[in-house]
């Protein structure tokens, strides 16, 4: 028998702030992995850079694999126990203290060892931290589907997550270098203080995320544990075209994102010979980024979530491609280059901010076609696709630098290398942005009619909480027929009025 489905009220400001705290709290420690962790390992722990490269590869593979594993485990655990406190929030409460403890351990424990022992302890602490972060991140991301009931709410919560991510990335990025600079980047003190401060703040913010969120809809309670298999995701990839589109998008957009972040400084260093232009360009582009983050939920009400993302990707990719065309025919001022690239890539970043709402749609669609609601598995596997893009973007640019003949020892690079840098920093990101657009244009297949069916499925489960699966299916069919009949009646009435 299906359990009673909770009827949702309205999405409140408290819900919005609570969901914002999720990425804010998680990013407080996760951002340090990109900003100062490598320097901590090489300058403080004395690990050889080549060995670091191998460790990073292993950690990246582990991080990619444990996402879908954690998602499937979460789905299976709920199907088996039917936790009365919800499907996702209990995991947040379990993971929050583990995330804080493992983060603090990562920045403190390895400093007490030497030689091989340091590497073993560092490796273990990083593995444990990544597992704790995944245990928090997967239910936090999946929670969006249980908090939202329509496109508008998905867009609103996606915007909340974008704001939280921005704050969570900004604070460690600003505080960490200052503290490390006070004690010197060759001593452990600054890194330890930074790590502990960020872990404690993140712990408090993550708890606020738990207490200020609510699972407004609990669906899929009739799915049994035996119905969920780790191999289910293969069926999802085969049958769920929206999910496949999201995976293609995740690979393309994360490749672009990490390529730009890792390589763009070379453009200012080798083409313009002044890296400060990048900081100035970022400051000039910041108002556009903030304005777009504020505006997109309102634009979404007019266009719909999928169209908003598709249009922003197409325009962003076209702007980047046009900038490369400008570089072919003229000398582009560095600030002009920076601002145009910032606007083009910023429009593409709208898709990252708002993609979480489409993950919710792909989850609803999967329940419609398979009868199973497995948010964790789908969200975790989508994260796997994003990790693949991250790995490609982080490594691809450095390989291309060698292919175009870049030589760090030279004060002036060759004309061929300069052209290659322009293509690498402008044209290739445009190609990946447009690849993401193509995924939504040609693969995504959720139509308004399909959305009506998905809404009918949820409504049927609310109206027939004690019914069997067959009864629910019948209710869905009847609801869809009613929607179609109403649409036909409106169309006929419109024609008669025109006559």
C-alpha cells in the first residue's frame, strides 16, 4: 500500500533561505580544495608535485564514483525503512558533523607526521572528507525535488542555491589568503586556522539548512527496497532523455567552467602581459553576474525553466564566438576582452545556477516512465557527469598548452602560440557552451503535455494515498484525459468566438 503523500503548502522565505544555506555551508570547506589545498600539500607537507598529480587523479575518481553510489544507497534506505522524518533531511543531520570533523582533520592531522606516513594520513583524511561531503551534498541537491512542486518553485530554489554557492565560495576565497599571508605560506598555522574556521562556520550554516528546510512532498513511498537496484541507472540513461540531456550538459558546461578558470590567466599574462586586467575585468563583470542571478527567477516565470537555460546558453555561446571573431580581425583591448568574455560565460553560468530545477523535472519524468522515484541515484549520477567535465576541463587546457608550443621560460610567445591561446581561452569555451545548448535543443523532450502527465501523477497520489499502483495509474490517466478535454473545449470556444 502506498503511504499518505504530504500535501504541500506554499514555498516560504524561510524555505528559500534554508535551501540557500545548503550550498553555502558545503562550499565553506569544499572551496578550500580548489583554492589553497594544493599549496598546503606541496609547501607545508612537502609532497612532490608529480605525486600530487597522481593523488589528485585517484581522489577525483573516488569523488566521481561515490556520488551515484551514495545516491542509490539513499534511495534504497528510504524504500526499506520509510523514515518518518523524510527521505533526505535525516542524511543532512548525519552528514553535517562528519563533514566538519573530517574537514578539520584534513587540515590538522597530516601536519603531525613525516615522510610516507604523511602521505598515507593525508590520503585517508581526504578520502573520508570526500565521503562526508558526498553524504551531505547528494541529499542537499536532491532535496530540491521534494521542496518544489512546479517550474517557478524550482527556479526560485535553484536561484537560492546559486546565491548560497556564491557566498560559500567568496568567504573562504577572501579570508584564506589573508590568514595564510599573516603566518607565511610555508608554515601550517595559517592553513590550520583557515580550515578550522571554515569548518566551524560551515557546520553552523549546514545545521541551519537542516532546520530551515522541509520536505513538502514525499512521493515514491510505495517503491519497495527490492525494486531499487544499483543497475537501475543504466535503464535511466537508456530511457530518460531529459536525464541524458542533463548529463551531456553537465560534461560540457563543467568542461567550459574549469577550462576558463584554469587557463584564462594565461591570456592576460602572455597576450596582454598584465594579469591585473583579469581582476579589473572580473570587477566590471560582477554587476552583470549579480543582476542576472536576481533576474532569472522572474524571467523564468515568462519563459519556463528549460527555455531560459537554452536561450542563455545560445546567447552566451554566440557572444564568446563573436569575441573570437573580433580577435581574428582586430586588436581587442584587454578590458573589452574581459568584459565580453565575462558576459558570455556569465550567461552560460545561468545554466549552472538553474540546472537543479531541471534535475527535479528529470526525476519526475523518470517516475512517470519507470514507476520508481530515485532522486538520489539520478542526482548522484548527474554529479558523476559533472565530475567528468571537471576532470576534462582541469586537464585538457594544460595538454593543449603543450600542443600550441607554450614555453613558460620565454618572455614572448610565438605568433602561433598567441593564436592558440586565443582559441583556447575563447573559441573552445564557446564550442562547449553551444554543445550544452544542443543537448537541450535536440535531446531534451519534456513537453507541456508531459508536464501535465507528471503533475497528474503527483495529484493522483495525493488524491488516492491508499490506492494500489494500478489505481494510481488509472487516476493519472483520467486526470490527463480531463486536461486534454479541457484544452480541446477552450480551443473550440476560442474558434467560435473568432467566427
